C-alpha cells in the first residue's frame, strides 16, 4: 500500500499528464495563422493539423486502455509521455505542412496512451470517497487546461514562436516522467481481457476514410474527379473522384466492424465497443447525443481564431484572451451545476446547457462582421461556455445512469470514444463548410465587383488555400479586394457558427429520448453506489 501523501502527489502528477494532452489539443488553435504564414500550408492542411491528432486519438483510445490493463498502466503512461514529447520536438522543428501533420499523428498515438492510463491508474489507486475526490480533480484539470491552452498558445506564439507551443511539452514531459517513477504505483489487471485487433483495425479504417472524404471532398471533387487530379505524383486514372470511393470504404468497414463485434460478443469475447449496452436506452441515446453535441462544440473552435486574426487583426495572445471567455462561462456553470444538483434532473441540466450553447453560437453568428468589437464575441463565447459547462459533465452521468456497475468501465470508454469521434467529425465538417463557403462567397463578390475570371480565381485560391492568411497581404495591392475578402471570410465564419448551432439543435432533439435516472432501477446499481468512473478499465486493487 502506498502512503496517503504519495497517492495525492501521484494524483498531481497524473493530472499534469492529462494537462499535457489537453493543452496541446487546444493550444494549436490560436497558433494556426502563424503556422500558415511560416510554413505556407493550405486550408486543407490546416484542417489536417487539428484533425489528425483528434482522429488518431479517438481511434486508439480503447485499444491502449486495454493494453494498459494487460501490460501495466504506469508503463503505458511513461511510454505515452515519451512518444508525446518526441512528437512535440518533431512538430516544433517541422519545415512543412506534411511533416507537422505526421508529427500530430504521432502525438495522437501518445495522447491515446496517456488518457485512459491516467483514468485506470486513479481507479486502481483510490477507493471509496477518495476516488470521487480524485476524479473530481482529474475532471477539473481538463476544464482548467482547456482554458489555459489558447492563452498559453497565444502568449508563446506572440512573444516567441508557434514552435514553442509544441516545445513547451518537453520540459513538462520530463517533470511528469520523474513524478511517475517516484510517486505513481505500477498496477495492471491480473485477469486482462483479450484484445480485439480486428475490431480496432476496422474502427480505424471506418473513421479515417470518413474524415478523409469530408476534408478532401472540396479539393478532389465530391463525385467527379477534379481536372488534373493527382495523389502525390500519381495521376488519378478515372473520372470518378476518390471521395465517393472513400465514403464507400468507410461504410463497408463500419458495417464489418458492427458485424464482427456482435459475432465476438455472442462468442463471449471482448469487443471494441460495448454493443450489448446499446440495448440500454439511456446509454444508446446518450452516446448519440454526445457525438452530435461534440460535433457542434469543437468544430467552431477551428474557424474563430482564423477569423479573429486574419480579419479583425488581433494577434495570437489577444485571440487567446478573447477565447478565455468560453472558459469563464464553463467555470461559472460548474458552480451553478453544483447548486442545481439534487434539485434539477441531470437531463434537464443537459438540455439547458445545450440550449445555452445554441444561443451563444447564434449570438456569435449575429455579431460577426469586419468591424465586430471584441467584447461582443466574448459575450457570445461566455454564454456558449456556460452551456458547455452545464451540458458536458452532466451528460456523462446521464449516459452511464442505467449501466450496471460491473460494466461501467467499458461503457465510459465507449462514451469517451463517441465524444472524440464527434470532435473529429465536427472539425472535418465545419472546416469544410468554412472554406467551401469562403471560396464561393468570395468568388461571387469579386464577380460582382467586375474582376475577370483569371484574376478572380487566383485571389480566391490564395485566400482559401492560406486559410485567410493572405488577406492582410492583399491590403497593399488592392484595398477593395482585401475588403471583399474580409467580408467573405466573415460571412463564411458566420455560416460555420450557424451550422454548429444546427448540430447542437439536433443534439438537443436527441436528448428528448433521455429520461431522468430512477433510483434503484433494475440495473445492478443502488442509490448509494459510487458513480461510474470514466476509466474504460476495471480496477484490480478494489477490495473484494
């Protein structure tokens, strides 16, 4: 047994490890315009810089949770932190968009090792009331670091370079590694489940080809291949675009994934997702709602920093400060949510939160213009943040409310995966909406201004491919064209905000199929049971 002091210091170290991956997933948002300027990456690559990390993270979350149970949770944590650090160094020294994207892919692998290992380590280290406190600290760390990320990224990018937004992970990683070896006890499951490698592969293929199609459709052609289409140095040989082929592969792989999982489940073997739990209405409908809500929640964060910097002219630090309003709303909501606990049902709180998110996004969409004052954007983000704070934490409890205690680990792992997939899809869809509408709107405005097609096409390509970073440069050449570009980017950002609000509205409708928990329901859970923890794994150190 470890001493209480060692356990609590270990909790601090584990929370720091979570901070590493949460900060990195948010710190990049405000650094993107600087990355575009220095590396000259295209708008499609901008999406991939953020998407590649989220996609790999979501695809491997359950796999590494199971591997950590089998081979040791602290060992998986250490390996994950080392991989994350090395990938951060790679990203910091990247000299091209493709190198940065590959580094982000490897970062996603490290992050997928870290997150489930922190959860299962806490689950194995703490019991009883201490476990509840430990998970509260863990959850608060995620909320706090999501707020710190944009501000830290803005400061590092403005004062030094966007490369330090990745380089900061190295000293943090060294501190974490030392702390893990000194204060975190090594644990593993004495009776680990077998690993569903086939299911893991099918899940990766399903999500990867789906997101590829959503992001690359506007470049390669949604149905017919774009003229002169090449994949690298290879010329595409047929008239049909690779995009419908990509969607077809995703559909087939997804169907095989479900078939394979149900087959293994009937044979009594472990599965990547908890298919049997999908028969529970609150679990099934709650995961659908969580996925849709995540699409709306995280997708909009791609477009706002680009608009704030390329259209309104704020630097990265000012942009991070404006985005801090979102975190302020989330913190405010956490206090309100605590006071409502026991008096208002969790489902009602979730619905109120999603409604507040929708209102916040509508407010942002309504005020977006080329001369929008910062405070009006911050006000919308504050309302939006209140909604995030109310909805996110409570939705977890709603999803798990009817799940038997013995299945809570797999159920919470499934829910985490649904959220991450929703985030990945949100970035893909809303990024495509942003840049597609930017191109069409700018083309129409320049056409109305009387520009010939050749000049028009060049300007539209420059603005869209640079994710808006070419707009300030247009000012010296043609203030009128720059003004049209700023207006078009504002219109596209507004459209993206309203689209995100639309996803959240669908998510709100999905919550109508959720019901408030019934104490003592026939699920094996008693009113005084500990809440299910979002571990994705079971503890091997709980007393029998």
